[in-house]
């Protein structure tokens, strides 16, 4: 199935309201499929160790997509797929993909459960609010961390020239152009001119203005799209797809199935997650990004998200060759040890489950530039170490890490952290002695817990 047919069905499929789609096609079917395939969480596990449960979750998620379809939020029509179309799309989904140019070209690949190969690492500002005066400095500091494979979502320009950016305005087009120029400048300054940049400049169609082979985002840079929860796509994403697919960009589609939402608990939400993976492939995704989000906590490292993320990734890894990654958003913020405890726990849950990694970022950044390139380095180091562990080995460490932060997972109780310019010398782009000491101390602590760093 090509995008032309997807776009046609978005205009001609069965019409229904959003509420009817979510209640009748998603929620009702999830409940039936949970019972049919016996997909249930025991209320205690943080990492799934049951292969048969992963396989049943895959079957349930596949059946959910066939029953529910994908909802076109603006046209209010359902894009439906046949079983043959789904099997065809899964068969031809890429197993590996090259991104970037020249000596900076890298390859991302499908990982299997307990795959000993290190995960591909997307790391960067992750769309945290980034001030225009810090945009190049912050991204250069991430890009100079050679362990990072792809600069990830270089930052959200919320203001420009002293003004708030209004979506679809002339100012937003200017911001998109500068986003492309400044992102490219940052990787050049870091000595990695061909480093892939995964981005979308502003949350509007004007984002396409960042595309330029010389000074902006190139055809070898993955472009990020987002599905709405649950199993919904809007016109902005469809329009972006209509541009980036013929342009030849790798397509990176993210989705955040909500634990506590229309899928119910983490078990039902894992079924929705699998359906979202397959829906993304149907749209044309080369890389599929799971955000194991909790509707109440609004972050991804609570106990239910840890287990749901591990189960969904195992279901996909065992039953397809989809290139999958997991985002890591935390309650704790950069400049605190809790930030590292949280992203390490989720990595240890999902990397042995077959996932690549994207992140980290606080789920609720405070102010501008609330991210740390040094913590980006630690994030990738933990991901590489996690690939050396079995799920059972990782589960023991995850349980010990979770104990360290489980009582501070609300945004009010979590550490507030620091902005980039308080953790780094912005002239030399080196971490302050205090921030370096935090990194060294947390890494030593993780090693003592059993994380097998190189």
C-alpha cells in the first residue's frame, strides 16, 4: 500500500466521531482482545520475562488494528486495512536503514530480544524549549559526544526575535529556516558535518521550510511525525508525509499510547502500542518510536510504563523486523541523580527487549534549555551496557533503581534540575566541575548495581 491510497482512504473511509472511534473501535476491542489472548499484568513485574505473553500481545495488537483501523482526526474518517495489506507492509518494512552522509553515515537496524548488538542512539534536546541564543551551543555540545549516533529533535524554538511564535505564521517559517541552518551549523562546528539530524522544526506545516540540502535538514536526515493517542493521525502529519516520502527522507513516526487511557492498564495499553507500531508501518514509517506514557504521571518511567514498554517492544521484536526505538521522559530533571536513575531503569527494561533508544528528556522541563549533553552521553553508555544483559539480569537492576525514585515521580516532588548554561561552560562547551562530578558519581553507582559499562 502506498501513501496515495492512505490519503484517499483518509477522505473516503467510514465517517464517525472521535469519541465513537475511541470508545467503540479502540476501547471495546481492547477489552475483548485482552480476554481472548489473556494479556494481563501481575501488578508487580517491571520487565516482561514471558515470551508467550509477548507473542499473544502481538496477535492482539495486530487484530486491534484490523478491527479499529486508523482514525483521520480532521476528516473524521477511518482508514481501514485488510489482513493482506498489513502482512504485505510488515514483510517489506526495512530491517536496517542508513542515515547521514560521508564519514558520518550511520546504520540503524532491527534488534531482537536480548540482541547483543548495542542499540542505535538518538540523543539531543528532544524538543525541549531551546532559547535562540543557546540553540547552536546546546546542539554542538550534544553533537560533540561521538557516542551519539543521531542528533535528536534539536530543540523547540518557542520564541524568536523577542516574540512568541504563532503556528503557521511568517515568524514560524523564519523559525523553521533558522532551525535547519542552526542545526546544520551545530554539527559542522562539532566536526560531524554529515551527522544525521532527526527533527521537525515547528508544530506546523511551515516545518518543511527547514529542508535544504546545503544548509538545512537533508534527504538523509530522518523526519519525525507523531500519531495522536490512540491510533489517530491528523492533517499536519499527513501533509508532512506527503512531502517527505517523495523527497526521500527516512520517516520516523512516534506514538504515545497512554496507560490509564482508552487501552486501560499497562496490559491493554501494550496491545494499543503494538497496533500503533503496525499503523505507523502502514503509513510509511521506517523507524517506529514508542513513548510508554502514563496518563496520570505524564512520564515514562513509572512501574506500569516500564513493564508496558518492555512487553510491547518484545512483542514487536519477536514477531516482526520493524526498526523500533523507545523514548525516555522522566520526572527528574537534568542536574539531578534521579534523572539518570529513571532513564537508566527504562533503558534496562527496553534494550534487552529489542529496542533502540531515544532521549532522554524531562517530561516537564522547567524553563529554557533544560537538558544535558553529558547526561546524553551517560544515556548512550547505559544503553550499550544494557545490551550485554538478559532480561532477567536487567530486571533485577531495574527493581533496585525503581526503589530509588518511586516516591518522587510527580513533577512537584521530582528534582527541579538546572538549565544547560548552569551545567556547562558555554564558551568551551565543557561540563562544570559540579556536573562532571554528578556524572562520575551516578555512573559509579550504576556500575555497582550491575550495569556492565565498557
